[in-house]
């Protein structure tokens, strides 16, 4: 007997273009515990966020997980702080 696979859609993602005011521009895809930085025409870098990411994610963690430099990791950290202050519940 054929059965349908069990699956669950658990995340809704939002896209953002964020310009922090220093002449840079970042494009992000963000879901509750996931962030992707779209930094090339063919893709970008992504990471799963820790369960309690709204309490803060240090830029060094972002540097390691996204394999990026300190400046970009600090900007991604600032974006995550901004998102957490928006009180968005994306899921």
C-alpha cells in the first residue's frame, strides 16, 4: 500500500535589503533560526542560528559559521540585533 510521506513546512522566510549607513548594502534571507547573506549573483553564505539567537550572536561565531571577515560579521550581527528589536515572529 502506498502512503504519502509525512512532511511539515515549519519556516516562513523574509528577504531584506539592509543598508547600515556606511555605504554598504546587504541582502538577507531570514527565517526564525536561519539567515542567508546573498552576496554574489550565484548565491551567498548561510547559517543556522542558535536556538536563543535573540539574546545575541557574537560576530566571531558568525565569522566562523559563514566564513567571512570581521567587518561583515559585525554588520550581520547588527542586522540580527535590528531584527530582534523589530519583534518579528516569522514563524
